[in-house]
C-alpha cells in the first residue's frame, strides 16, 4: 500500500486502471473492516457508475478511491446520517461544495466512515453504527470525530480519507492513529451550500494522510476562494509551492511548550518526550528553538466553546423540528444534554464567547507569533482512549439525564463535567479552531504502550506552507517514528 499520490501516478502512467484500483480497495475494505468498523457504507455500484460517466477532470488524484466522513461531506446517493439514529437512512440528494471539490480533484467516492453523533466527541462510538477500533490496537478508539477516517487510512484500506475538524477532530485521530492531520486556516476549504456559519468558522473540512506530499497536494486541490463564505481565506496559497514541498527555505524561530493548556490537566511523560525530541531535532537542523510558557490558561476559553457548541446544537434541533416532531429517544444522551443547555445560552453570552475567541487570537499573536514563526506542543496529552474506559461518572450521567431540572449555572457545570474526561486527553487542539489558525499533527512518537502519539505544530492564518515544509523536514529525516504505514 502506497500513498494516494503514488496511485494517481500509477493510473496516469497506465500501470493500473481506476477500475482495478477500485476493486483492490473494495477487497481491502471487505477484509479489514469487519475488525475495525470504520467504513459504515460502501457503494461499489455507485462508484463504478461514476467512473463510467465522470468527466475527465485532470485532478491531482485522478481515479483514486476515497472514503468521506459520514458527517457533512455530501455525495449524491450516499448516506447523510451524521451518524445519528434520528437520521438513519437519510441519503444526500446533491453534492455539497466539499463533495464537488473532492470529485474535481479526481477522486472516486466509494465509502462513508464512522463518526460520533454530530461529531461532538474525540472518540468514535456512534449508537447508530457502533464503536470504531484503532488499527494499532483494537482495544482502543482511533480518536474522533474523524475516527472512521483515521482507521481506514491507518489500516491501509484507503491511502487517504477526508474528515472534518471542529475542535481537533482531524488532529486527535492523527495523533492516536499514526497519521498526518492538517487543520487548514479557517475558511481555506469549501463550505456550503448550507451551514456557512456552522460552529462559527471553527469547523474545517480536510483529510488524513500518510505522507506530507499527499497533504500538500490535497490542500492544493481543495483550497478555494469563496466570496460567499463569511470566514473565507481569500489569499490562495501558491499551487506550485504546494506541489513542490521541500524542507524550509530558511531557518525558523520555533517556540515550544509542554505545559498544559487547561489548568489541572496532566500531560503524560510520552507527550512531553514527543515534543522534546522534536524540538531537539529541529535545533540540530539549525532552527532557533526556545522553550516557552503556554500563553494562557484555556479553561475559560473551553467554556465559551461549549456554549457555542450547545447553542448551535439547539439551533440545529429547532431547525429540524420545523419539518415535524422529533423523536428525542433517537438522540444520544450527550446530544440531548447539549440541546437543553443550548436553549438557555443567551444571545449576550453567545456574542461574548465569540469576542473571547477574537481576543485569544490577539493574545496568541502578541505572546507567540510576535516572536516565533511556529509553535510546537503535544497534539494530545495521552495516547488513545481504551474502548472499555468509563466515559462519564455515574453522577454526571444522572445529571445529564435530568439536565432540564437544573438552572443555567448548574447546567454549565454539568456540561463541563460531561466533557472533562475527554478534555483531559486532548486539551490542546480546540484552541486553534477558535482562533482560526492552522496546525498539523505529526506522528513522531511511539509510546511505551506501543500506541502512536503526535506533536502539533501551529502557525498563524495562512501559514500552511511553513507547516508543510517543517513536516517535510521531519519526514525526510526519518522522524515519523509512529507513521501508520509500518502496520501495512
């Protein structure tokens, strides 16, 4: 199994036909997926019919099969359930703009991958589809919410899969599954035609890969200038630069931190080791590397994220209710809890949350990017969450079941308690979504428990090429110790 660029080149030089590669991919899914439960829909007939009728796009990934996330990312005729029992059986009637871009890049949509209901978790445990398992060790989750995408790539079913990142949902599974996970600058990749303001720009669609060149080429294929997108990134990156990514052209100023971003959360010895060995290597390459304090305590910021998320979920619920009564029993407990809390989030609190995000962007600029080109931290504080782990304390579950009986202040605490066990595993990535920056998780470390662990390199908006060049330097010098290709 090679990366997606390899297969695109094989097709271009007629070493293999798209039909043959499709059949090879289907066989891999049929063999590997029963143990992983990563692919929740595969429509071979739809893919073959598309191959027969598709226009010649001359895309960068012409003829390569791809799996898309079962959350947004709509392709006509494929499932659009958001991994929720409430929407079971729903099928997309049109391509959304991301789906159109995937087709324009030359990909052949073949499958949909598992995610938690509506993407709220850093694990993948949909009540509709079941648990998705980590390709490194089936007793663990691959991460979330793009966990299915991570599992299909880490196992070798697909060389590349798409996912979304609204609070770390690409970078967390990249860290826990030994993959490369780029979160592009806010507004860099296609949105719409619905949900232009979904999660207020925090959520970005992209993909998980096993090579830096695939990541760069995918960004070249998907970046877009959408005038109608209120969060649009209007300065496109150089396609030539993306297609010829090499090591950094100049030495960089790199700040790194192993301090916790949320007060009270412990960072594992392995996560600290991953950052330190990466920083030490970069110093040997001539970069100016300096240890710094994490620029702020993100406790209050994560509370604003929960407020936004809950309010957006309540708005989604009210939108669906316009089309008829909703059977709440088909919604998972976390979703119901968010809806109840979200209905009580005031407009003033919601606006204050967004203002806090903007002030955090200023803070990052003043404390980090005024001195450094990039900022290096752990991606996650720990390796992957065991499937058997307790997700919530019994008292918290009881309070979630009766969330409507509490006042707003009490509900806020219940939401905090609901998310805290997962936050303790991944306290870093969400900050980058709220500030709109770009960041990449790189598979540099195999922990003592033989599970992968990534480091996260962050850059200001528009800094993707800097991140990719630094990633290339690490990749080309053999620093991707936990890259999933070793599983193949």
